[in-house]
C-alpha cells in the first residue's frame, strides 16, 4: 500500500538553544557547576518521600558518524551492562530491590538516564550514575548482548510495526545535510561492524562530566545532596578533548517536497511535516499549544472535523518533535 509523506517548509531550521534561570513559575531550584564541568540542578520538594535522579548527556544521533549511526541509542542500552563495581545486569536489580525504578531514552540531541527511588536511597542512585560515567563495563560480552537487544527493538518498533518506518522516511527527506536526517535507531549493520575500540572512543568522548547535566528533584536536603555529588562526581576527570558538535548548516528548503513510500499495510497514511523554530522559543511553545488544540482528545478540532464529520480518516494527530 502506498504511503505519502508531504514535506513543506514554513519556517527555517534552527539549532537547539538553552537558557538558565533560578526560578521558573513556582519551581525554585539551585544550579551550579563542578570544577570538572558537570552541570548540576537541584530542586527540593518534600511533598512525597521520593527523589528523582537523572543524568543527561549532550550526545544523540546528531553527534554520530554517518557511517556509525545508532551509536548513541546503542550506548543507552550498553551502559546498563554494569561497571567495574556493579555486576553485569545488576543496575536494574539494585534499583528495584531498593524500591525504585529506572529507565533511559535517546533522541537526536541527548541521552537521558534516570532513577526514581525512596529519598533515603539518594546516595545509591548517585553512586550508580557516577559508576556509569567513570568506569562503565564495555567489553565483547556486553556489546554482543546489546546488539541482539537493539536489533529486536528495531524489529518490534520499526520493521514489524504498521507505519513504523514513516518517521524515518520523513527525517531522510526533511534534511539533506544535517545529521537530523537519520533517526536514533540508526542502521544495525553499523553496530555490527563497529569494534570495541570504537565504542570505547565514543564513551571517552561523550560520557564525561563536562558533557553532562545532573538533576535531582524531590525529598532531599540541598546541603546533603551537594556533599553526595562532590563525593561521587567531584573526582571524575574532565574530558581531555573538545566534545565534537555538528557544524553542518541545513540549506533553506524553498519548495514543497512530496515523497511516496510503499509498505506492507492495508490503509494509506498521510504525513504533513513542517520545519519549525528551535525548542524553547515563544513560537515553539505557540506551535506546541496549537498541536494540542488541533489533535488532543476526542473533542479536538481535527478529530471532530476530519474523523467524525467528514470521515476522511480513521485517526488523526499532530505533534512537535523536540530538537
């Protein structure tokens, strides 16, 4: 069945920007940097006896070599293999046995790890994340294990899912030079071809304190949290070289682009994709609100007009891709 993805440009592409503040609405937080470059954000909230600990690394699929796509997402899995002091596969067991949960995700721009635990387990989470940053276990056994896991994920989420390839087709056609043109899942043959030395180089380049943001929110004492952070992260050395960033500038798209994609599904789908302003700008938030108004819920404008009234389709939606 033929699937059509229509790509047209209203606004030019811009890269992700950032801003810092000491107060956002009613949320107060403490923000500072360690000498090794680790950025820290702390938010104290005693409403429930839990803490959320997260480490975001500024590495995503946009930082990959075009001949090694999928590395950032692969590392999301690989770095649960353990460390010099955490046994293989013990990350999840240790957190769950302490009454918590954990997960991770990867986008074009960053890789994000987090734990949610009872507040008396804050030190455990910080120790585990420092182990991941400083001395993760990267060897043939772990790499081969996670190769199988990632391949299975790709089959389930993309290859064997109706319309699973649609967004990949959009990315490939929305960009001509910028590394946003490939999705975080990447190409599995590149992961198969990569050597241990390449994985180690990626780890040493991007998993360094000066390329990470540690954030903690919840039932914590700021002074105690700072002491734990210094204890577990203060001695981790700063990266020895500059963290590479994409320098490609995507040329402005000047006309509508139409692509027809064929897949093994019975019903056609249409995607209309627009380049938008960078995340965090006023226009970006306005568009985020617009997508909610158009497609969120059974009473949304798209649902009532296109599905219920005109019966043009079985489902309709709109969303922003944050990058």
